[in-house]
């Protein structure tokens, strides 16, 4: 659910100064069977753009978590520009959250992004490269913690078809983070989404979350069905 709204909103630059949406997903993944809501906002201005999203998981008993919000997570990012034609933009980002397994450590990202697009913004690709500083991200054998400086690479894309009735959007993250035992481990997460835009406001579709060493070890696939309302 994360960041894919950037790709959609880039295509609306000529029509609107900002946008936001609310997504409701039902997750069919193994031992998940839960609802997730995502609130996203993207607002460009003459100095760059601001983006944030907030995710909440409403867990079922199948995860041995009391019904209610079992995860809350948010990201906020700001990119900077000095001309309308600028393709490369420096950026900063902050991540934080809390889950049933404990807190999600504060993380600061600093880097840059470059956007490729065609004339009508129906084909968009944004590539990001960031240094990533995770507070207490390294856990030593004696359970003491240290801050971790790593990296994160991100791609965000948006493809629009059938006079924008059909949208294929998504993101992919690749980063380094320590395991519980202090070993360095590479992690990968991608969430491609497909939407049928029934109107300017309402869309329905779904997502396939694919990850490696993200929350759980190994490769995982978690599909969803979803509805979205764009404000």
C-alpha cells in the first residue's frame, strides 16, 4: 500500500495541486486474513513535494492478536526542487511505527530521486537512492543496541491504460538491516497494485505483497482485494 500513490498523482499534475486517498485492503496471506487501511497524501508545490502515508492493520484471531489495531506505521517524505523542469530532486524521509511484535525503530533517509515520464504522464518511473539511518537498528549478542547506517534503493512506477480506466502502479524497496542477532541482512519488499477506476473518486482492485526477509525470514506472497476512495 505504500508509496504507490506517488505514481498516480504525478499523472494528475495538470489537473490538481494535490491529492489524497483512503484504501481498504483485505489480506488473504497465510495466517493473515485481516483488513488494512492506508491513508495517503501527495502535495506538490514550487519548491518540491510532500508525501505521507499511514497504515493500520486490524488483525484477526488467526494471528493470535486481539481484534483491533495490531500495527500502525507511517512515513513522511519531502523532495526539493528549484525549477519546474527539474528531474532530479534531493529528498529526506522519516519512518516510524509500532506492531504487535514491538516498536518499529525510527529511521531517517537522505538521498535523491529521478523521475522519468512520457508527455501525458501515463508512463512514470521514479528511482530513489538513500542513506538509511535506523535508530537502535543493530542488536548485539548481549542485546545491547547501536544505531545502524545502511542504504535503501526504491523504484516507484505508474502505468495507465484504457483512457486511465486501468492503472498498474507499485513500488519496490531493497535495503540492508540487521537481524535480531546482529547479522547484516538484505531485505526486499514490493507491492504492485492494479486498479479499475470506475470514476474519478472510486476504484477497486488489489495488490500482491511480495517480500524477502521482511518481518519473517524467507520469501512471502500476500495478495489482497481492495477498494479506494480518492478525495
